[in-house]
C-alpha cells in the first residue's frame, strides 16, 4: 500500500479559490435571487372597477354585492379557490385577523377559477365571519390581472388599490399590511 502525502494548496492558490468561490456565489445570488423574491404584484388598473358579484356566503341565496355599496371604509379583497392550499391558509389567517380588521375595513373573499358548487361548498365549510362572492366567469380577476392565488388587495373607499400581495400571509401580516396601506394613503 502506498500512501501518498496529501497535497494542500499554497496560500496564494487558496486565496484564488476563495475569491473564485465568492465571485461565483455572488453571480449566482445576483442571477437567482429575483426568482426567490418575486416582484410586488402589479395590476392592469390602479382602481378597482365597479363590479357586481353573487354572494356565496354572508347573505341570502341570490344576493349580490357591488363595489359601489362597499365604500364606507377600506376594502380587503381576497381572491381564492378551494383547490389552492395557500388560499386555504390565507382564509384561516383572515378568520384569525377578522376581529382586528372588522372595525377598520370590509373583508370580501372572491372565489375565482373554479365551479360555483366547489366555491360554495368551501365557503360554507370554512365558516368565514366575512362574506364571500363568486367571480362567475373570472372577469374581475382578469380585469385586475389576478393570475396568482391567493391575491389580497387593500382598496380605499374610492376604489384605489393601496396594497397588493400574491403570497399567503399570517393574521399579523394581514393586519400589518392594512396598517401600512392606510398610513401611506394618509401621506
């Protein structure tokens, strides 16, 4: 058995390897980082258009909700689908945050991208303390360029979008987003 001595790098070679590693890591971080930190949601419009949607919870059968009737305080719109796991998590977070939100904002869930019966079933199962509506043909979602679920919007009473996110938030993050949106609207 021959045992060859292990070769080690000279200090100069070790420095080159370390600099190369740092440069390579920096390059990958620069190139890949944007994929892990998506850009803030952008929408086709700056204001929510007037809409009229069928309520699937929080009202009587056949009731409809219109944006024009929701102008007394800020509006939190949560676009969801029952098949979307992050949407289910966000529903849970909204239920938890609702006591802190209810006096300051109107919360409206909007089911989109699924059959009406599936949306109704989930809305009843989740027993949200806020109303949920059905975006029948996805027109509102398409008008706003909602392409990711869940999408949560904070809208001022005039219909102007103050904040938006396309990631699942905790109850605390939802309250914080509302606080930040309202503060920035005042300035």
